[in-house]
């Protein structure tokens, strides 16, 4: 093959990138290509910023190997076919994904490639085990419960990591235009994007992974990997990350590997149920929602009057990221205490989270709301018990809710129980009324 296009999407890396490696092995010249879709850029300023940083880093990595990154703006399939005509491409390589948007893009690209007699090759790379790579007994359907999925996932034969191409030859006379200006994000403390930064963090992570089992729920310790955004954009290969954990012994690496299994689990759920962001996976639990815009806004702003909830919501706006335990607590508060629709939570998280993707954001929201893959759909998260267990000294709360900085110890979790003379001096609201539970945690 003379010329192939590699259409980058959520695989913004040169290491363990099967689509890029295959194109370099089979074609004389290769055009690494990314299309900025204006519709997606509007969804999250935080992710738009991270994406642009990742594209700049990818361009440098490709240039170091003799290539470059061609970036254009528009509808991805139309722009890909326009470029294919310019360079007389005979093939297009694409990493598969599971969202409705990605699958429609793949279908349209397949139709256009067939029409123009261009070969389209699809590759794995967004997960450790491809969605559908393991199936329940009989081979039909998908896993609806995590534990049996994880057993199959662990014992499955994983593909080999592919080598980074040493040289990438770009077609002659194809010039790369400057990248668009870096957009402003909304979160001042958001992580910087790019494969280089992701690899730096991955290299450092094994020094801390052995305490992951003990500390990953410790909200004040901040002892999680912070690799999720790099996995979401494919700056890191999920397989490479899983292999690093698999090579280590102990409870910490095993617990971390299990989280990667959860990530893959929701990808295979989303492949089977692509409307996961808008329709309940388990319809019987999707009833009785309230639509109180005032309560919803207080939740969004981190002004619910429940400190552990407000701390999580404010962390998300400050950093474009939220501790996983805080995600469970804040989501449960919206759905199980306020009785508000989980879809409003999906949208708000998707706006702010740099690591927000369709499969995991929506899948986890449905799990908490009782409409998804939880085998105990009626479970409750008591926010005060959660706070006292995972932030026992109130360090996490005081970090993100400065109004309560003067409240000592675990009393910070229930400011409504403080003496009137103390409470009146705090510029902090009373808790929102619960509409689903008796809210025994509010009782004196």
C-alpha cells in the first residue's frame, strides 16, 4: 500500500497503538490525522483543553519519528475523505470505540470508504479486552454483572503490546498547519494532557500502587493514580497500564487491576446498550424522579449544606476531577436523597470531568441511581457515615469547603449540630431537604 491515513480519535499516543503500528508496517507513507469536531468541543471546556494539549504532545512525538500530525476542523468522515483524495490514500486505520457517536462515525466512514474503494481497517486499543472479547456461557449477549465478567476478563488472553514505530514517513508536499489556539478550561487546577505526562505518571505510579488497596478510598490522602484522564483520551494504553499492574504482586496491584476491569466492563455494557446516557439499563428502577431546579442548582454549586457532598462538587469544578468515593457520595445524594433524575447528574459530570466518557460516567451514574448494573439497586449511601469513614478528620472537607475551615475534627461533617453561637458564625447553608429517605443522619 502506498499511502494510509491513521484517523486518531481516543488513541492519542505512539506507544502500543495498533492502528498506527499496522499502518506504518503496511504502507509506504502514513498520514496521522485528527479532526476537531466543533460539536464535541462545546461539550466540555476542560476536555477541550486537555485534548489540545494531548494533540500538541502527539505531534511532537510523531515529528521525532519523521512524521507529523495533520489537524483539521469539521465533520470527521467528510474531512477524512477529503484528505484521502488529496494524498490518494488507499487505506484508513481507525481504533474502535463504543459510544453512539463513535459507532455512527465508523459506519459512515465504512460506507464512504467502500464507495471510494478505500480499505478501512479497525483496531483495538481503547480497552484491555475488546468489548465482546469475552461473553457469558453460550457466547450470546454481554455480561450484566461485574463479578463473572471480571473472572472471564482476568483469564482471557490479552493481546500483545505493539512496538512504537521507529520511523513514520509522511507523503511529500503535505504540510501540517499550526494547531488551533489552546482553549481555556474552566477548572484552574486541571491536569495537563499528553502522552508524555501520562507516561511520567505511569512510571511513578508503581511506587505507590502497593498502598492502593488500603488508601484508594481515603479521601484526604489522594492516593489514587490520577491516570483516568490519560486513559480516557488514549494518551496511555489501557493494556499497557494493566500489564504494569499485572506484573506486580500484592493486594494493591490486584485492587487497581480490578478498577481497570470495571472500566472494560462498562465498555462492553455500552456496546450492547448504546443509550446508556439517556435511557435506564434497568427500567424498573427509573421511576419517581423529582425535577426541582433550585435543589439541582444547589447540588451543582456545592451548596447542599452537607459538607462531604459540597466538597466533592467543588473539587470537580476546581480540578476537572473528583475522588471516586466522592463521586459515589455526590451521585447518591442527588438520586437517593434529593430524588432528582440521574440524567441531570450525568450531564453535569460530563461537562466538568476531564476523564468523563460515555461508558464509565453513565454506567457508574446508573449503578448509583439503581437503574444500572448494581445487583443491589436499592442500596443507600449515608453521606455522614461515608464522610466519617473515609474522611475521619475532615481534612478533605476543609480542603474544598473553606467556610468550615475553623471547625475542628469530624464535627465538620455535621455543622448543623454545632452550638447556635458557633453555627451562626459560619457562612454555610442548612442541608437541603431529603425527599427519598428519612434522613436519619440529620437528626440531633
